[in-house]
């Protein structure tokens, strides 16, 4: 059990002892916004999946479905909702497609979204637009008022709205989502929120945020440390939507309407163990938010002390409280910065004109400072 957030700032970070297979104490992994390391506990799940398959063959499914139920419960805890509202899938794109197939697009041939959605939604909507569907894109920035702009675009011609809760490129938290939810309720429009960059790093209680009427999608590849194949779609309890794209698992119960079909259950074995590990260690969303805000603050302060030309490296003017789980740095040479950091065994990533630095709760402050020292070297070389 972790005593408090501050105990994770020292070197060595005590949490790192539970991540030996990913060698988090020996590597500077600033990819926590994209793919966090798995705790060693995850390997137990991997092995149990193999053992159950080998021992029980087709009889493994009773055990596999028990793990799936634990994964649904884990996501439900993070969203402050009921496990019965959670459908599982291997990717958010799979679940997005099912949700789209349930919308009344013949009668309401319009979707509303932002101009800063992740590629799973962005590319799919561009393709649907090519096929004749109308897609209205609202400016994502300024992010703190994006919900109001989306709400203003809602009408009785709109079938659905798709919006992020934290934008993947800049870490800006979307504001005004309650107003958006009210507008969707008024016009009978389905609202789908992408909570991938909020889940387990920015507390996201649907009850507290008055967003219980929304569909929510996300997954465990990032801040939940669940690895691939663990995504979900949360449905409002009173939804009457039925997807046209449906798998035979959807026949099991009324709440399973967005379920799929036969899948590789290894991911759920792994995820169930990781969810249990987080509970046992006391790694709640509130504690993880405190750690994340501290770590992003450490990175911000260290970057501000660098003598970097603004055209090469500039930090967004974003209040820390309005930031998600990573630091976005604007640079016309973001890809070059990422590549040169990797040569120094400092792992980050680049998206367009943004270099993204994503800490994780198993890193110490000393590791964060070493990473920025490496960034300073790169800046001096490239300036």
C-alpha cells in the first residue's frame, strides 16, 4: 500500500519495485500518456490465461468471462457507474463503429465533433463524410469552452456528437461538457465522450460531472496499465439504441447489446490482475491525479528554465489544473527532438508540432530532471 503521493517522488521510487520486467527504474520512460509499463502482477494474468486454456481447453470460457466481469467492474469504478453499463471491446474504433451503427443517420444525417479528435474517430468520420454524411467540426481551442461551442452546433438534424474529454495532442481538458450534455438531451442526440486521456489520471465521475446521459469510450492501454485489447463503451442506463453491427455475445443479456463475439481473453486476465494491483496499492484516481500534477509541474518548471528558442521549443500557456497527464511542448522540429531524445535513451513521442512528455507514477523526480537535462542537450545541438 502506498502511504501517500509524496512517497513516490523520491529516488528510488518505491513503486518501481513492482515493475521490474519493464525496468522502469533503469529507463527514462516518458511515454506514460501513450503506453505505461505493466506491473509485474500482469504477468500472473498472462500465465493464468495460458494455464486455463491448456487445462480446460474450451471449458476455459467460464473462467475467462469471470475476468471480463472484473474488468467491467474496474472500468465502472473509474467512471462511477454500474458494471452493467459497460461493454468491452478490443479497441475504441470497434466500439465507435457499433455506436455509429445504432444512430438514426437516415433521419438525422449529421454528426458533430471537434477538429482535434484522435485518429480512431478522425479518420472514420472523414471516410463517412466522403460517403455523403455531413460532419460538423467545431474548434477544440480554447479547450475550456469547447463544450459550449459543441452545444451550439446541436440541432434536430444531428444524430450524434463525438468529443474528447482531454485532447490527445495537447493534454488540454475539455470544458463545458455539462452544457453539451444538456443540449444533447434537449434535442434527443446521442453523446459519445472519449475519456481515454482522462481515465485514471484525471478523476472522471459521471455522477459528479452530470454526464450520466452520455456514452463514454476509452481503454486501458495508457494510464490504466492494462495493455492492449482492453477498451470499453459505457452506455446510459436508459438507452434504447441497438447497433446494426452486432456480435453473437449481444444475445446473452439486454445490457450486452454492444458486445462482440469470440475473442482472445488473455487481455482480460492481465487487466483483472492489474486492476486488483491498483486496489491493493491504493492507487486511486485521486492519488494518481496528485502524482501526475506534481510530475507535470516538475517537468514544466524544468523546461521553463531551459534557454530554448521559442520556435524550437515552447510550452503551452495552460494552467496546471487544466492539464491532463502529460506535458505538450510545441516545436517545428518535434520529430527531431523525439528522435534525438531516443538516442539518449529518453523515450517520448511526437504528434505533429508537439513533443509529448508523459510521466508515470513509478518514475522519481530525479528521473524527470535527468530527462529534461537530456532535452537541454538536444536543444543546444539543434538550435
